[in-house]
């Protein structure tokens, strides 16, 4: 047994728990076609005295229009500035879920600085979204170096939580017994 695997798991768990989905959305992803997951990402100040950053973005999750081989890996675009962070994706995919055939594409506006704390920024966003009766936009928080991972966690959890509804729809349409 390799101690490297324990270290990888510890690092993954630590990273997973450092990011938060503070305002989840209750909707399942589409079984057929593309799903769009809009979000606000609030990042903690990098160091004391710095400002909090706020970014608006969306993840587009595309399902293939033709069947592909079972060993086809998912594609993740625009999640990480550092390609070294992709080892976390490999760890997630290898141990928790199979997302073969899916394409995850993240697009976000440039971050802007806000003078509020993370908690105040989240509370203001929640008030704004509630006033607009908007329940399709998630709010995420993360340390600045884990911004891409926060968006990855959000998209991953939406796929996992949508699986039962997607399988049911496939059954109803006659694709599954």
C-alpha cells in the first residue's frame, strides 16, 4: 500500500471541505442537451487587509449527441489557471463518479473587489437573489487559490444530484428497462 494515496486523499478532502456551496439550486440537469449552471463565486481575501473578490460565471455541461466509447474521459475547460490542479480532477473521477462523455466548460467574468467580508457579500447576494425571485443561481465561496475547484465541486454535485432524475427520464422515454 502506498502512503502517497493517503496523502492524496487527505489533500483532496481538505480541498473539498475548504470550498462551500452556500446557496445551492434545486434543479436537475437536463437529461438531453446542454445545461447551464450560473453562479456567483466569492473568494476570501488572499491575506489580511486585502479585499474579497466577487465573480459571476456559468458552467455549461454538454452531453454528447452520439454515443462514445465507455473509456472516454470527461473534458474540463477553463476551471484552473494551473494545469497541476487537474490531478484533483483525476482523483475525483477515479474514486467517486464516472462522468464519461460529458464536457464541462466554465466561463466567468473578471473578478471584482468588494469591501465587504465574505459573509456580508454572501448575505447581500442572497438578499438580491431573493428579491429577484432567482433560484437558478448558486453562490459559492472559496479561498482564492481554490476558485476553480469550487466551481468544479458545484458542477460535480449538480451531476451527482441529477443522476436519479436523469435515469428516470431515460426509463420514461424507453431508453432503459
